[in-house]
């Protein structure tokens, strides 16, 4: 298993069986995929040594076994820590203003949403947004103005109390 073509063939021949095996160990398809991916990554790193093995698939199963056991150990430690700590208080439901604002934001084009979120939620300046998006400051100001206008139209008089009037856009 020294070249890519040989490893690819090995992967094609064994990956479905290994995924079924990992799923049997974990009971979760996402966790099983993670274990299989990690096992093949390790096999790729050791492909020259694996070429001498009689049963390379058995080696992969051993790796999946160990990764799965490590995962269960980590979960056990987390559960033990969580049991020792009181549970966090339940999160408060979103306010009516938040629901209205999110609904209105969903009506805007993505570039306007992104500019508004960067500016108002992450407190980024126009220059910082321009740099991050690869746009000019004028374009960002336009996105912000159009985004606010779109929000005003979508909210149609139901403006949440925390929507700005745009006076801080010069930052």
C-alpha cells in the first residue's frame, strides 16, 4: 500500500464495511463517520508500514475500536463533571422584538444581512467590513443603508426598539 492508487483501492474495498462496523459500535452515524475518517487518516500516515500487514482491515477495526473507547471515556469524564455541577438555568425565550427583527432580516439579500450583522451585532466599522468582504467603504455604506431600508419596509411600522437610525455608520 505504498502508492495512492493502491490506497484508494483499499479504501473502496473496505470503507463501507468499516463504516457499518463503526456504526455498530457507536449507534450514531455521525460519530461512526468521524471514527472511520480518523482511522483512514491514520492508515494513510502509516501506509508504508501497513503494506507489510497480512490483514490491514483488521488494523483499521482495531483503530476504530480504540478511537471509540477513547470517545466513550471522554464522554464518561464529561458526564461525571456535568453531574457534579448544577445544570445551567434554562435560556429565556427570544423577545418579540428579536423575533420580528430576525423575520425581517430573512427577507433581505445575503450581502445586506451580512453587512448589518457585522456592523450591529459584531460592532465592526465600515472600514473593517470593507476589508473583510473585499469591497469598498462606499459599497458597505450602501449595503447598510439598503439593509436598513429593507428592514424598515419588512417591519412596516413594527420596528423593534433596538433598531438604530443609522447615525453610527460613519465609524
